[in-house]
C-alpha cells in the first residue's frame, strides 16, 4: 500500500459528512477527499451518499482535476464498499483500501478534518438561510491555505510550491515575466525542499504521536465465545449508535484482528481489536 510520504496524491482518504439540513439546491451531504501528504482537501456538496453519487463526485471533482491516486482509503460504508466502486477502481486504476481491515485509525485524518469542518457548516446553516453549500468552497479554501501543524506548511503551498495570494495581500507594484522552462526548474527545486521539510516534520510528529499512544494504549485480548460489540463505520447519521446493537461472538482469534459472528444473523465480520468493545455482564447474588 502506498504511504503518504511518497508524495502528493499517492494516498487519499474519503469520508462523508452528513446528513445536514437540505439546502434549496437539495444537498444534504459533503463528500470530503483529503490527500494524506499535502493535507489538501476537496469537499463536494451532494444530495445523497449513494454509490452512484460517490463514484460520480470522485471521478468528476477529483480524478479529472488531480489525476488518479495510487490508493484511496475509506471506511466500509455501503457507499464506498460496493460493486460500482470496485469496478471503477479496476477501470480507472487505483487500489481501494478499507480502514477497518487495514487499521481502524488509518482514516483518522479525515475524521479530524470533519471535526473542525462540521461546526463551520453548522454556523452557515443557521446564519445563511441554510445555503451552506454556497459557502462550502471558501470554507475549504481557508483550510487549504492555513498552516497545518503536522507538516508545517499550508496544503496549498505543498501542492503548488508557492504561497497563495490572498485578498489581504497588497497588490504587486511590478510584474516579472519568466520563461516557462526557467519557472519550472525553479519550481522543481522549491518543491524538493518544501516536500523534504514536510516529510521530516511529518516523521517527527508521527514519532511523537506513537510515543504518546504507546504510553497510553491498552492492548486487550479476547477469547473464543466472548460476547462483544463492534464499532459501526460509514454511519449516515452522526447521531446513530457507534457500536452494534446486537452482541457479537468471537469465533476466531487472529489478534489484533478477530472474526466475530452476529448472535442474530450469524453473519461473520473481520474486525480490528480497536473496534471491539467488551460486554460486561453483572451477576446478582
């Protein structure tokens, strides 16, 4: 699987925000697509989160603008994990990886963006007669032009090799026209330096996170026939239960991955230990 540190558009993550209040244009969801190296975010307002809508938005708003990523990472929601998306991955030429199978924290960057993004949209719902989709682009632009703590650069700068010109900047008094070849050679040098610094900053941050995680984490083990609940991914409504309602039975132990079986349907699911919550039963005397 490609890693983020190989460069821009090697690994991108997808997730949905919503459902939000329906706008006059009929949009209720936001498909967020984030590049793991630059942290560049593309957000598309859509009316639903069906497989067809997801495939069309991904192709038209991302692939046709930035090219084909080496790999796409998402949760196992039905809007991502279906025959249409699998066929598109084969046709276009990228690998589609699902976060629960690979690692439950893999798509955490998208979830962290959503955590900052949803409150912004909620404000627009209340203040702007619910036309939040009309303000989606400037909200995302503000995020893309802000310095990211992990890389030390704005996503815009990592992607384009220069700082954006903003409305607060003074108009230039002079213009310098350079030959495309001269500009390209200078851009290559700049991008090499910027990306190298970003990789070093990302590595340092990852080591800090790992050290903090290793000191705080617990590593529970489960046994065959243990009754547990499992985390639900791809929730359409943020208020839906985050864990399964029906108990699951551990039927196979491949720690840190377990195979669980639903008590009611007997359907088996492959799940990472971090997506498992034990059921504590109390016995009366």
